[in-house]
């Protein structure tokens, strides 16, 4: 197993693996073009690369990879220290509480599948893969409340809940479904199809930056406003650490539904 494979083996998310694999391919293609290896890399050469690539995630990946290579003793100097990952502009992409409702309103005009897709993203705070791989067998009803049994990153299981009112509405929509709740041509709805749904709706409400993941942020913000504690939010979001949760929000409750 080479250094790249060792680095990538740390990540369990299919999406993270695919993204970081592509990011490293771009980086190593640049090094090959310059006829150098990461052992030959200097901070000046790395800064030169950074001027040609402003992709925030890719820079973060390279920074993490070089730190890993240094810690493994593969390189003698961690040049990645010079990489400055651009911060997101929260004002430019700010999501307000009404955006979720506006997306739902537009989704309802299209069909029930669009409406249910947005509703579950907004009300459960799921990752995209968690939603698109959701099956009817993962949903149970207990005391009038729908329970969604989710298998998240790192095969970490958690359960999230809908309010009684929404549970009755969603139950009527999924009563006859079997297998995947959202289907594509050959199984679950693809990631690209999921993104296309949200982008279509986001364009309709004049907020083109809105994404599936932003609805996860919206869910967290609502929990914060409802003054839930951060430890419970960590569990509901499926985070391994409160440190991760803290980048999203600050609170939650034990059995959370909005």
C-alpha cells in the first residue's frame, strides 16, 4: 500500500474517499508536470501550485495529506503548513429560516417525491447519502412518531424522529413504498440527481447557492434556536466528536423533532 492509499484508508465515507482521491490526482498530475515528487516539494513550489488552484476542499485535502506524509516520516519538512485554506463567507451563503419553507413550497408544485425529499432533508438533518440510501425498512412507527434508523459515516447507527403531525403526513406518502424511498434507474437516486433537485428549487427561489448540505446546516440552526444541548445534537447529526458539531451549531435534545 503506497502513501496515498494509506492516507485515504483513514476515511470511511464513500463520498470523502472519492473526493480526496480526485483531489490528490489533480495535485500529483501537477507535480508530474513539473517533474518533481513530494520529497522535492518546497514551500515556494507549493505556493506556486496554490496560485493555480483556489478549490477550498482540494487545498484542505493537500494540506492534510502533506501533514500525514510528514508524520509518517515520508518527507522531512511539512510544506503544507504554508497552505491557507480560504474561509467560507457565511454572509454570502447565509441561510435564513424561511428558505426551507420556500423550498418546500416550490417542491410541492412539482410532485410528492420532490416534496418528501426536501421535507426529510430539512426535518431530519441527514447527510445526502443517508437520505438517498434510505429504505422503507429503515422507518418504523412508535407511539405515533416515525423513527428513522440511519447508518451514517463509519457505520455508526443512530435514530432520528419526526414530530407526530409530520409523521402522519409522511406515513401516508411512504405507506406503499418498498425498497429505497427515492429511486433512480438502477437503484437509489444518484447523487447528481439529488443535487439537481435542490439546485432546481434553489434557482426558483433565487438562492442558487443553496445545496443539500445547507439544509443540514438549517436543521442545526433550528436546533440551536430551540436551545437543545450540543451533546444531543452530536448524536442526532451522527458526529464522532462534539468538535465537529461545534462547527455547525451549539445545541439539541434527546429525542429531537421539529
